[in-house]
C-alpha cells in the first residue's frame, strides 16, 4: 500500500514538473523569437533548435504552445497542461479559421471536456453529416466495462 502511494505521488509530481518545464520553455522560445528590446536580433527557429539539439519542427510545436499560453485569458489556469496534451487537442481542431479560432477551440475542449461517443465522430473526414449510426454506437459510453461486456 505504501509503495503504491509513493508511485502515485511520483507520477503526479512528474506530470506537474513536465507541464511546468513545457510551459516555461514555450514561453522562453516565444520571447526569443520576438524582436528584443535594445535592438538585439530575435532568434530563428533553426537557431533555437540547434542550441537545444532538436529539430526545427520540435521548436515550432513549442512556439504554437507558447502563443496558446499567451492567448489564455487571465483567470484561466493552464496548470498541468503539457505541450503534448495541448497538441492532442490542437490536432482535433479545424485548420480553417486561423490560429485564434483554433486556440478558442482548444480552450473550450480543456474547459468543457472532450466529446465522446457519437459526438466525437462528427466532423471526422469521410463521415457524412446525417449518417445513421449503428445501435451499438448509441449505447456505447466509452467505459472499459462496455468493451468487456460487448465481447461476451
């Protein structure tokens, strides 16, 4: 019992530490790519990537995350949000509409939860509007027990 508690506490603290690191690095990269006071040149994504020993695409993802963190209104907490979790939500938003629209969609998903079941399948490529879903989709609520009972 004690070991399990320790492992759970470690996992929670590790996740919080990863979120802190991801957010602070994203904010730092965002500041570095903006025009600096005093006239110093801003850093390019390639320069940051070289300095960090990473690829430019890795930096690009963190810059989007940094802009999202700056977009979040005062009073809304991003505590515990990692770049990876943000990216999972980001991928689910519609590309049309620009970055601000996608940021609003991500923020909505974070505040109000992620759609599940039939609602999650709307707006998927290849699934026409008005598609009549099989009865199983309507009764499935996404829990593991549903999966176990449906296979019997």
